[in-house]
C-alpha cells in the first residue's frame, strides 16, 4: 500500500509540475544533468584525470548543490492535490 501511495503521489507531483511554466526548462536541465553524469563517468573510465581536474569538477558540483539549496529556499513547494 505504501509503495502504491508513493507512486500515486509521484504521478500527482509530475502532473502538477507539468502545469508549471518552467516544465520545459526542467526537462532540459534534467537532460543536461544526465549528460554531465555520463560525461564524468566516461572521463574517469577512459582518462587518467589529474587531481586539479578532479578538484575543479568538485568545486563546480559544490556550487551546483549550493544553488539548488538556495533555489529550494525561495521556491514555493508543490502540494500534492488528490
């Protein structure tokens, strides 16, 4: 029952998000994030990345995480409406 409720809530949240003016941007950001994850995996699997490169990537990821946290603070939460 809990799993079904979670799935129903997720579907409702996506339906609410779809109505947002930012939904197309969300899709683009999600695609680019997925692409970046793939590129990082490929980088580390195929190249001997110097520590400076790793540190640069880590700094950028830290910045992104901070931006996400800040945007979360200023953004109204989407309520699940049954």
